[in-house]
């Protein structure tokens, strides 16, 4: 059966082979969407959203280096936002894309802001999914504890159970959703065991920083003239209610929606989000 997307690869400037999914009609007159994932995630996270948007426009969903089907970097120091932004820039150039709407989850939102600052004409609108310039230390610590060490699982039901236990605030979803989430989190290896589908070395730069995060307000102020939608999980430990309020004060035209009973991060298919997101993307 034909896949609903094109599987494509890009050679990065340093020779690493990077994977991305390419949905929709490349000739569409609507502005393409660039979906940027969270820290350890990959293009599979955006499968449902990309399929929903693809009838109207092109959608690109890359796997960052060290995630999913992209190659792992032999030098862990390259797991760095500036390197990711360079890779994303090459992706846009390789596809002759000059204007995109960015949907960025967690790290992806920060990269979207960085892209808008580095390429001010390339980003015409941005969706920040549960991320902002103020990152709560409790959430960052939890994420680092989770990603920096592999936790092999013997089979898929066990993997689902492990994720439900370790990410209780993630979402209130049915069993099918958790199954898909597990299959976007683990990969089957030659040893017959399920392993995380990311290079655990990508946590090393963050651990080396010992929880210190650079000032993210300059890049947020850099998107002050861009249409921006913020989605927040009501029980998020990464973007607090106070943090969202500070963003709205700094950018009065900010559009924002909070998803009840959901933590970091909303899946973007919640009823509270879909209409707002569709209206926002429909502007471009």
C-alpha cells in the first residue's frame, strides 16, 4: 500500500544523512507547513496533523539528527540548537521553500523562533506548542531524567505500560493512541528488544549545562511581529500559566489556548485546539 507521504533524505553540511516526510501537493498555492518536534521526538508525532493539513498544502516533518530515521551524530557536541537550525535551513533550501508556517512542539518551538530570527522572511507564522521563553526547572529536570538513559522494553504492551507510568501528565488518550505513541518512541533492534528511537547522547550537552538555560526572551521578542499561536497544557510543568501570561503581556496580539487536564505536551488533536489551529493555519 502506498504511503500517504514521500520519504526523503537530505545530506547535511557535515555529511550526515537526515530523513524527513514530505506530505501534500508540492504545487499548492497555500503556504507550506514545517513541523518541528520535541527534543527526542520524530516525524511520526505529526502524522495525524500532517494528514489533516495535506489536502490543502505541503507539510514537511523532519527527523533531527540522532532521532528516528536520521543518522546518529558521532560527535555528541553537534546535538546543539545552532546545528539543528543549520540542518533546517538546508532542508528549506533543498526544497526551494522561501516561506513556511512553523508548528513547533517544545524544542521545536524554540527552533522555530530561532529560525524566524535567523531568516526573518522565511517564517510567516508560528505555533508554539507548550513552550515559551520561561522554562520551568521542574519540567526540564524531569525531561533530562527521562531521555538520558535507554530503558529497553521486551515487547509493545510493556513499552506502552512503561510510557503511561513515566508520563502520567502527557495526555488522557485511549489505548490506540498510546500504542501509536509507543511506536513513535521505541524502535525494534536486532537484539529483539525495543530501545528508545533516539541517541541518548543527545542529552549530554544539556546535562553538561547542569540545568542552565540561555535567555530565551530575545528570540521570543524576535517574533513579536509574527502571527503567533501558543498551545499550553493546563498541567504543564514546562510552560506555566504565569509564563504564558508574561508572553501575552509582551505580545498583546498573541493567540493562545489552554488544554484542560493535559501536561507537556498537548498532541494538537484535542477539540480545544483543532478549531483554533485550523483557523490560524488557514490565514496563510
